[in-house]
């Protein structure tokens, strides 16, 4: 499986996608087509952590006061399913390997994997 979850209005996602060879990838835009429970479960199996998939830089994270709460595993899962902005992006799955977020190290690994 080769799949990328991204946000089309995110300049960082656009920049990263432009660096990749996207041949054979299924690309899902998460605002118009949010991740479902099954897709999130696939990501969880590869990361073993909903927190790793959770975007703590999302505006709603601060607005809803979530940064001051002690969130459970189930909380992270439910927030990601409820609001697309809570999914850290982009998320790329290549076979049984997952790349989450836009850190320099993650992007470099993803780019080298797609070349």
C-alpha cells in the first residue's frame, strides 16, 4: 500500500508532496475526505500511538484548552476522528512503514523512500 494523507491548503504539505515521486500513491485530502476509524486504526497499528498521530500545533488544541488537560489514548483517537486538523500531517504509508509529520528527519526519510 502507498498512501498519503494531506491537507491541500497547507503550504508545508504542498512543499513536501512536490519533493516526492507520487507514482502509485493513493492521495487523500483530509479536509474534504477525513480519515475514518478504519484508516486511523491502520495508522495506529504502524505507530502504536495515537499521540504520535496527533497534531499538538493545531489551533483548536490551544483554543479548546486541550494543552492543559491530560488526554488519554481514547481522547487522542476521538479528537482525530472528530476534527481533521488534529491529524499530524502529512502522513505517508509505504507498505508497512509510516512517516508522520514534517520534521526534517521524517521528510528526508520519506523522500529517499519514494525516489
